[in-house]
C-alpha cells in the first residue's frame, strides 16, 4: 500500500509541475533566450536543468536499499551539485525547445513512480537525518516533497521575463572559489526551505525566533545582504562611514527592515534576496588574497577577519533556513 506521505508529496509535486508547465507554455520564442537573473543561464538552459536526470533519484535509492546514514553523510560533505547541473545543461544545449518541453512533461515520472512504491518497511529510512548546515537538518522523507524545485524555477522563469538583466561572468580568486561551495550550499538550502513552506504557514509565529513569523524570517534574510555587502566593502576599504553607522544597531536595523516588508508577498522577498546575493558575489569578485586577511567592520569598534565573516555568513543563512523547516509542507502533513 502506498505510504500516505508519499502520495501527498506526489500530489504536491504534480500541482507544482502543472504550474511550471503553464509558465513554460506561455513563453514566447524570444523569451526562451532571455537570461535568467542572476546567473549565466538562459530560460532554455533553466528548462534543461529543471528536467533533471529523469531518474527516480532519492526514492530510487531507497528502493535499491543503498541509502544509509553513512552514504548520506559522505555525500553531503563531498558532492557539489553545481558541476552536475552545468553538465546536464551543456549536454542539452543542442535540444530544440520542443524536445525540452516533452522531456519536461515526463521529467518526474520515474521519481513519482518510485515514491509510490515505498512501503512501511521503508519508514526507518525516511526518518534518517540529512545535514544541510548549522542547525539545519532535513529528513529523507523531505526528499519526496520535490515540488519546491518546480515552484522555485517557475518563479525564476517569471523573473527572467520581467527583469531587464544582462549576465556577467563572475570569477573569484581560488581562496574565494573554495569557499563558494559553502556559500552556495547555504543559499540553495534557503531557496529549498522557502519554496517548501506551506502557503498558509507564512503568517504563523515561530518557536525558534520569538516574536517573528515565518514571513519575518524570510524578510530578515531578504534584507540582510545589503548589510553584509556593506560589511564586506569595509574589508576593501570602501565602506561608507555613514552606511556602517546605520547598520551597527543590529536589533533596531532588523526590526525596522522586517517591519518595512510586513506586507511583501513571498515572491517579492525572494526577488530581493536573489538580487542581494548577486550583489554580494560581485563584491567577492574584487577580493584579493590581502583582503581575506583584512578586518571586516562589525560596528562598536569590533572587527572580524574576512575569512571568518564569510564562514559566519553561510552559517547564518543555514540557521535561518532551518527555522523555516517546521512550516514546510512535509512537516505539516506529518504533524
């Protein structure tokens, strides 16, 4: 008998997938070549990515009996999804739009088929922890709830059509590049968490951040990269003294920024978050080895090495992303 959580996750994925297909079908011929903010892919490239590898993925690994806590831990430490994603996109650049649309239509068939074959004997595996970052764990069960991916990239396509954006190749020195996996992992984990939140949960109070709703957490994160950018500029010796002073009262700044975004829809918050993360990356392209040893101004006379600040950035993002997990569709169903 199909597990109820597997059926619910499959239903959620199919709803998200149908919406993604509607967004893709509404694209004009020219829209397919529009760049997607804020990277180097076009809409066509993004569709090639969303298709995935057409495999049963996580549910297939469960059915094959090879998913163990050790496998999960090792994979989470060493696997860099950026290379695999780029490879799939490059392989499919020769495909026509019609080819990609047909593959997109079929893209989740194997995944859903494997999910619906899971049984009670697989429940212990579904309970395994999946480390995502500091204070941010998922369960294998969360892998079944893959609708977040289609919702996320449907918005990316909408953003590509709406925003006048010209891509630029961002190159980092090796010392920054080696740290970008942690930064990108934290950012991707946040996107997963945000697009997994149940629609009705955004206005609910959180247990982890007293006084804040789940919407407030995302509002804090979406506004925070402007402050991070100013801190990083201080390592370059370019931060404006007035700008630094304005962000030094952290609690007041947070309260004001969250209040200003109280009525913003989730999509608008994500728009700001993505644009802010892009601005951070542009600043990091200007870092040289000596800047990594420079001090970042934290206010009140306190400073921190730029390398330590970058680690703190990733940890901060991951911790707040983890705070969104209780509001996810998966957790709401399990509860």
